[in-house]
């Protein structure tokens, strides 16, 4: 049977690999040789699991959204990553990578961030572990995610504004990689999404796999079986989605559903819908689907959601889409906003704009009344209140 997991060379089907400059080859090889042995060791797992429980607040609840379910004609259960410490799934990965960095003898942490949630999570982990932290963030995102910028600063991180390109997530990643090239010996790059050169997509997936690990036993408790009929998550780079899917990649009884950011429409230049509009290319060290022109130049993505505003998508998700293992929807800005207000008013939960994109896929689905649907709410909407309030009279 075909497996949708990563292979020994760091590929998901035709996607993945490590396309890095020579100066970073030693860094990625060092990480590749070390990460599995360290994170699977009993002492790492004991510390990591203890922090997930007592510091992050896991397990995150699996909550049946009955009013939402009534509207869409199925049993809809929300995996509440928004209730984690720092308000999103990002803390699972940031904490794990910071612990890994310490065990590898690294003394300085760098990270990139778009919506700010990964930046906050990394700054939080570094404050906890007493490690210096620099977070690269595009000036566009700094302006629209100011509360998270202030949280990072309060936690002791240096927020480094990036003014190149569209001044969003892609550009922040570029600057973080440049920093890593200049400081390979002492610096650990905490990658926030399931992108980048191998082994980062697998490392991030392993750190986030706690999401699907919990879904399995929580579902068994609630409905008597450990797999849903549908498993749904938003995707930008892809960290919450791969964490949601990890233990179900080869579970063919479960239908996987992704929602990416259509912006003004995937057929327009104002989009971040990479799976719908991209083509195969190399970006940030990985062979993935990329928004690019015919000459291979990267196009600037657009989304109302800073966390989905990226011109690529993780190699695991590229493979899931290419092989039709996952169904992928492109969700426009207005659809995401409408879904966010609907969730808030039906369930009393204000989702992050990223999460709103997968909620907006619900009207596009055709469920049976007995279907079990698990949908990951990747983050809470506090950080997006300025954007939401601009549109309050429209919904």
C-alpha cells in the first residue's frame, strides 16, 4: 500500500528534499543526524510531555459544536488548539524545537513569523528556557499583528522588522535564513511551518503530531471509534494541518480536507492559494508548489490572514493534493470573514482568521447525518480583532 509519510531521503512523493547553499549544508546535516535520536529519547519525551501537560495545557479539548453541526448536518467536533498557552498550535512545535536546540548545544534561537503566533510561541519557549531569541517579521505583518509584536517584546525577544519584498512571511523566512547562514555554529533556526529543507517538514510534523495523537483517543472516548469520517484543517505552510493529519495519513477511511487562502480569488494575482495556482519549484530549500511566474520568479502572495500569506506550501500537503489523498478548497477573504462571524455567533468561539478559512469550507461539503467531522481550530481570534472590527457591519 502507498504511504503518504516521508521517505528516508526526505521526500513526500516528488516533493521535499534539501536544496540549501553550501554554507547551510553542515547545519541541515547536523540536524538531520541528531533530531530523531534526541526527540525519541526517553528523557526528551519526559521533559517535553511534562511541559505540554503542565505548561501548554494539553490535551486540548475535542468539543462537539452542536449548533454548527445542526446547520451543516453532521457531528462536528472542534479540536481546540486555540486554548493552548499562547493561543495557538504553534507552542507545540516551538517548545519542542527549543528543547532540541538546547540538547544540540545551540545557544541562540532565531525564528520567522507571519501572524505572530509562532513568534510569540518561540519567544515564550526561549523565555522559559533562558535563551536569547530574535524573531524576523515583515513590516506589513507587524502593522496588522501589533498585539503579538508587543507580546514578543514583553517576553524578551528582539523583533526584527523586514522591509524587503511584500514585507510578509516569505520575506521574514528569507531574512531568517540569511541570519542562519551568517551564524551556523551557535544558532538554531526554529522553523514555524512544515516547510523548508529536510528535516524541517518532518521535525515540525513530529512536534505537531500530538494533535492527531490526542484526536485518536478523544474520539474513541466520545464516539467509540478512533477515526473520523472527515478531518479538516487550514493550510498555509502547513504545521497545524500536518499535525492534525499525522496519524491519519494512511487511514483511508478518513477523508482529509484542506483550506488554503484564496485572497481575492485563486484566479487573480491577489491570492495565496498555492495548491490551486502554483507550480512545482524550489522555495526555502524544498521542492514544493510555489506561486511563480514563467521565469521562476516568486510572486507576492496575498491574504487577509497573515498566517496563510505564503507563496508555497509544505511538501507533505503538496503530495496529498497531487495524489488526491486530500481535498483542497480555496477560500476567499470574504468567505473566511463570514465563517468567523458565524462561528462566533453560533458557538461563542472567536477563531483566528487562519482557522476561519477551514470553517468556510463547511458550506462546500456534503455530509451525511451520521458523519463524524473533526475540524482543527488552530488559533484564537484575539490577534485579528482589528481586522474583524473593520468588517463588523458586513456580517
